[in-house]
C-alpha cells in the first residue's frame, strides 16, 4: 500500500531538500540542545522575578549570556541554555483562523516538518472580515489563544506561543492567491478586526501575554506572481493612507507584538531588509516589538533578489533594519549563526546590533511568562480547552455571521420549513468541507447537506448529489480500465479491471480552466502523486489522499481530447521561479500496467466513459423539489492560494453549467457560493432568485448555512471587498497605485456587481435623519434605525465621508465608522458613529505631513457603500495647502501624478527615488514659480551606457519646454550626480512635469531663481 507521508514545508516559499536523518539528529542535538536545566541554574536570578519590570529582567538575562549564546537566539529555532535553565524557544505557530500548524524540530528524518493541530477551525479570514464584528473577533482571538496555550502545554517544542497572525495585507486585488488570508480591501475595517483579534490572542493581563500575535506581511504584499522579485511601487499617499494603516493601528493599540516582513520589494528595496522595521514600525508604539522575517526571506536577498553579494551582508542589513529573528534554512540555524559571526568580524555589524535584537526577543519571552515561577498566569491552560463546547458555539456564530446574502428576489429566502419539506442539495461542495493551507484539522464536520438534513428533521427529506460526472478510463489497446485500491490506503493506479468496477470509477471535480481532480468511487480518496517511504514524490499515482493539499499540489489533472479519446495530463507540478516544469507531464501505462509520467508523445490515449452525468443527477434531484440549493465554489488548494494568483474571477465552467441546468429544472433555486474570493456572478445575479456567499467556514458550515436558509438567523454578513462584474474591471495585478488606477471602492468609478459593504437581510431598515456634531475635533453622527420588517435582524450601519474640494484626488467615499446592531421588528435604535477630524487628513506630499484641509465633507450613512440612505454635511476648518515651492529641495517621489514611473530604492539602506523610461513623466501640481526661475538642479543616476534627457515642461507632458537636463551615464544605479540646466519661460503658478527621454533615476530636484 502507498505510504501516506507527504513532503511538507514550513511557512515560506519552498522547502529545501531533506538532510540525512542522522545528520539532522546530530544537528538538532548540537544546536538546539536539551531543555533540561543544568545544576548551575538558579531560581533567584533577577530575570526570574516577576515583580521586577520587564526591562530589568531582560537586562539581567542579557548580561548573563555569552556572545555565542546571544547570536544563537537570532534564528527561528532558539536553542536551550542549560546552564541558566532556559528551554529552547521556537518562533512561529500559524493561527490565521484557528490554531493551524507548526513545525517540529524533533521530526525525523525531516526536522522542521509540519505538524497540523486538530483544533477549532473558524471561518477563513476573509469570512471573518465579512462579519464586520470586532467584538466577535476578540472572542475568536481569545479562543485561538487558549487553544495555542493548550497545545503549548503539551509540547512547547512544537507549539510555540508566538503566533504568526493575523494577516492584515489589504485585499486590493481580488485575484490575489492569498485573498482568503486577509480581512478586507478597506484599511479601517482590516485594522479594527486585526486589533480585536490580536487583543483576544494576547489576553487581558496587563503584564503578561497569553500568546504573541505577529502581523503579516509588511508591506503591500498582494500578488503571488514572482512575489519575491516584484516591487510594490507605493507613492507616499498610497503607502501612508492605505497600506500602512492596518499595521499601524493594531500596533498603536498594543494589539500585536511585532510584524513579519513580506517577500516582495517595497519601492525597489526588499521588505526583508527594509528600514521601516526600525525607523517607522517601532515608532508606532512605546512597547518593545519582536519582528521576524518570512521563511527564506534573508536568503532571498542573495538568491532570487540578488540584492547583496553575501549572506553576511544580507543578514547584517536585515538585523540593522530592525528584523530580530531569521526564519530560514529550516532547523539549520548554524547557517545564520555563521553569517552573523562573519558580519561581526568584518565590521558589518556591531555587537550592540546583536544585543538590540536579543533584547527584543527576550522581552517577548519574559512577557509570555516563560521565566516566571510556574510559567505565569496563562500556564495553567491545558489541552482540555481545545474544541470545548463554547468554542464550537463560537465557531457556529462566526460561520453564521460571515454569510452574506447577495440576492433575494421575491423573498425566496428564508425557506419555510413547513413548506420546504423536500429540498434538493446539489453541487460539488454540497456534502464536503475543505480546509486550506493555513487551517487546522477539523475535529468534526457538518457539511451543507448535513446541516440542512438536520434542520429539516424527520419530517423532511434531502435529495442530495455532488453533481459531478462519474467516469472510467479505458485503454482501448488492452481493454483494461484504470483501477485504484478499494481500502482506505488506496493503491497505485494501474490498468487492471476488465470491466468498470467500483475501483475503476472516478468522480470528476471541475475547478475551472480545465483543471480537475479525480476521486475514486471505491474508497472516496483523491488521486495524486505517490510518495515513497522517504516522503519523496515518484512518477506514479495512487488513490490515497483525503483532499488536494500540500505546498506543491499533486492532485490536479486535465483531460485533453486526442484523436478518438483523451490524454490525461498531470497539472499538479506547479511551476515557480525555483522549479521548472518537467518534460514528463502526461500519463502512460507502463509495461506492467502501472500509470507513470511520460512525455506527450509517449502518453496513453484513454477512452473516457461517462458512467453517470452529474448535471443529470442534479436535475433529477431538483425536479419537483420544494427548493433546490446548489452549493458551488472553490477548492482552497487549487483556485488561488499562496504562491499562485487567480487568472480569472469566474466560476468553474462546469459549475456555471450546473447552476443553469438546476435553475431551469426548479424555479425556486438558491445558489450558495462557498469560496474565498469575489466571483463574477453576472448570469446568476440576473437569473437566480437567491444567492448566498460563504467562505470556507470550518466544521460548523452546514449548521450555520441551514440556520440562515431557514430563517433561524437573519443573514448579517457584509462584503469586505468589491465584487466586480468582469475581469476587465481590473488593471494589472502588479499596479499598486490605487489612486491612479481607480482601485477598490475608494476610487472605483464603475458599477460593481456587488459593492463593498453589501449584504441583504430578512429585516428591512429605515434610516432617520442623521445629526452631526463636531466638538473639539471629535465628530459624532447619530442616526435612528428602524426595523420595518417582521423579524429581528442585524444591520451593519456604515458611515462614509467624501471631501468635496481638495488639492488632491480624494476617494469617492471612505469608510469612517460602522456598527453592527440588532433591532427587533418594529423597533428603533439610535446608532452613534464617530471619528476624529484628524482622520480626514491626507498625506501632503508638498510638506511630508498629515494635513486636514478646509473643506466641506459629505456625510453618508447607509447599508453599504452603494446603498447610502441618508446624507448630511460637515464643514471642516483646517488649512489650505500652500502652493509648491520647488526652489526648495523636492523629492521626486513626492509627485502628484505620474505616467509609467516607478518608485525605487535611492540607496540600499533607505530613501526612495523615481525610475523612469522613455516617455514616462512625473508631475508636480500648482507650483508657485513667482517671478520666474532660471535654472534647475536634478540629482540623477543612470546605470546604463549612453546619455539621456529629463525635460522640464509646463502645463502638461507635451506643454511648454522650459529646459532640458542632459544626463550622462553615472555607471551605477546608486551613483547620483547633481546636474543643472537653464530654465526659461517658467513664471507664475504652474503644473511642472519632468518628462524622461530614457532610463534614468532621479531622487530629487530644485529650481533656482
């Protein structure tokens, strides 16, 4: 029988080849050490005294450590220090929507292999975002923190208390492969939910941490394509007003203990060694932060990014930039240790740099109670807390609150349980639950079909089918069928059966764009590549896997028409910058009948026999039913995930055809979309009576769905991001300038399919006249909300503003506050929403500061960004931004508009510059040139050979040519020269454009009179 072990990886880009078991064991023993305290350890050392301030305890312990010991603490796997009675400590346990997984230093032959927790699985983060409920989020965070403590109590070597969650990267582009991991496209909503989640995980003790949440991934990490090589070009306004916000607010609220750096570059500088960690992030709080790299990030600096020549240089830059812990090389900490020592010996680092990082590390460990007698106030939590009844109830509440009713024509929903006694529940996700890469293992499962069946009780019936084709694959040359194993472990696929027995039958799940998975009818297991006893993938296949999973998803296929039959192409080997697709990607029957990888020319042509039509099954079930519930959606390991963006927002083609067929068979059709992303449901919106969305919501999905479908609970979820009508509504995924590109609800001017904040209810709400009050810079808006419906329901009251006049382009509208309120039928509640006038500031690039302008603002209160019920006006007395004075040194990055230009690194340490090519331009609006200027000085660098120009034009990129700066090669992208040129005809107030004649970098410029 095939071995079920699979090669795994820690949180990061890819896993390096396994090291031999004996060498690994020796390495772990030598570098990590034993947790047993030595006789010399004393319990009365000051660092063990919880009565002392954290800083004093850290100082005492730091002073007792040798330099070698201090350096050893810089790696993810911090060794034990027996002479002081200090146990080993490992950073990073994944806890995105429940305790998920960690890595096991003791695992052999694979130290650092993934260990998955069986724990409470809450809805995916994007689903939690749809709850719009910070109070609920804090409860979820607290439950996750408790369960992390419980696992830690059982095995602290595996289950560390530094939790790598939440992800606060903004869902700027719905095609992002990791869309499921973020909360929202809105910075405020994301920040509030992250703050609540982090507060819950940390606990309420003023001196101790239950667990230590780390925000991921700093910064502007919203694409997977070439994610370790692409640069997110962030103009200052986008960086300050958008991408920084969900990091800044939780850290300022002391709801996180550090940040994890991202893989991407930020304005040309790798996030791993970005000075923001020290210069900016630490300025947001007076608490000590412990920052970590993402897995493999430090090595990328010399590998895929080629930013530094040696690992010593890279690690030195990373440490000096404010990153305290190196997540790299799995358990092999000696690589980092050697690089840091080399950096010290070469003067790239000072010992004080090491001490600073170690001080941050020890501060966290002290606050976690590690050195307290008994382990501190949270050490009493045991594993009994995992999956306890109150956590199940909380998971059900979260799964229910995140469901969003997208459409409900003619009050199709809720279903009347007295009338809807026969319900067809069909679709590929109707009777299964999927987990994702950052999910724990489900302790139990309630599928949609289970939940509806339970809700109907003995008086109702559920006609269910997954609505997938069941096929057999026959080799016409031998007359034999592809056959798997019948027991739970499956077997290698081979040509064996002479008839289409159950072991030769496969259910075909369509995930779109031709990609499908095959599940064997005999044992219900998915077909994937088979691994040998060492966990290495072979070129053979078996029906032995519970669901598609793993870092390299090995269970994907396509069926390609070929002559009179089909070729089976293996689509599971995922290409990346580090791996090339092998030549052999098709299946053939080997001499003994076993299916193996082969070239297309060698592949076996199979006859595809359809034994049962999934659509026909669904139509039969739906015909005559009181209601038909079609459950479609995504497979989290296939339809976009870490390392792979989606290329389309459309449903799988086969799923769309299924919906159309069921809708034709039964007019009372409800479509449930269970996925992690916005989807272009244009046909469904026009033709299906009711549509409900859910993320992959965990074990309680079925119960939560049934409670909403049958009206036990009024749906209260609201979309945390815009759902577009077409892929054409989106620019390139690498375009991060949301202002220029009109991205997200903030700037989008089109008509979305469903707007940000959208979600229907079984109640109906009337909004009264809002009252606006501005006192001492604090604005409150009160609005009466009346439930005019017949059932109690929750309403998410949303407050938006729009600044009518401004020096700069302002958002169409921007969320300022929200509150989720429960209102009984016929009852009225007064909702008070508030914000500060300072929240209306924008980042003024002319002076590099936050600025509140004098202006009138629309105050908009409603049920979504597209459903504004009431308006008012607020007049703000701020300031008028003065005209630009370009005779002062002006950073090129502080432009007002641009075409084609990118923000890049001015130097490898800090600072931004503009890189541009022929025809690109940057603009500086409203410059006061007064009586005229006579010259310009530009600080430029040109790496390539030859000369180019920078033209100074007025009024537009093809306006009056005031002067030309001739730019020769400087030989290096960081070799800047100050170049001058004469200026003529430049007087009065003008929009100044710098138009580039070829590849060049400019860091700044100034005019002279």
